[in-house]
C-alpha cells in the first residue's frame, strides 16, 4: 500500500477492465491496477489500457 500527499491509501489489485466500444461492452479480466481504499476508484497504467482500447476497436485479442 502507498499513500499520496492527501493521505489516501492505494492498494495494488487485479481487476476487471470494462470498455464500451461501438455499443458493445468488453471485459478484460486480471488487469493490474491501483485501487483507492477510500473511494474504490481504479487507476490503470497508460500503456496496457491504451492497448486494450485499441484492441477492442480493432476486434482482436490484445497481445501480451
């Protein structure tokens, strides 16, 4: 767990990433994220989440 300057605590967890693309709902399981213990808000690293969104738009599986 880490804290930022506002004393909010974040926990590393594996979560389900949800995307809405062209009227479809896409779920990607087991995605690493930082989760606020206070609000439950999830923060993803930019590169994987960008890759997921691009893969969803192209209708193909993301590469590892």
